[in-house]
């Protein structure tokens, strides 16, 4: 079976995968890259600030053959209860 290498992260924290994984073919490698993305987003936790997360697949010749990008935007629409922000009441005029 061919070896595939996975590089992943965001623009500031990008990790190059040095250990190859044997998979039946390129489609399985692409599927694996897509499966990696939610776990990377989860690991970023509260420090996530809206950067795109990327997973790339390289083949045995070190050629990038696939790239998947996850964009996640998160924002509070009400005051964050952990920050104990003071809610301002609307004024009457």
C-alpha cells in the first residue's frame, strides 16, 4: 500500500507530518484529511479566533495531492456569562 503524509493546522501553527500512513489509495487519504479537521478545531478550544484550519495530503513523492479547509466562525450574540459583562438597558430617549 502507498504511504501518505498529512500536514495540518492554521497559518500560525502548521505541523508537517513526517510519519507516513499506509492507505489503499488517494481517496482514502483525502477522506482521512477531512476527518482530521474537526478534531483540530476542537483541540484549538477557546483560543480559536476564526482562522481557517487546513489539512493537506502528500504522496510518497512529497507532492501535495489534496487540501481541505475548514472555516469556523464563532461569536457571542448575548453577553458571555463567564465574563460577567454588564448588560446595558436601552435608554428611553
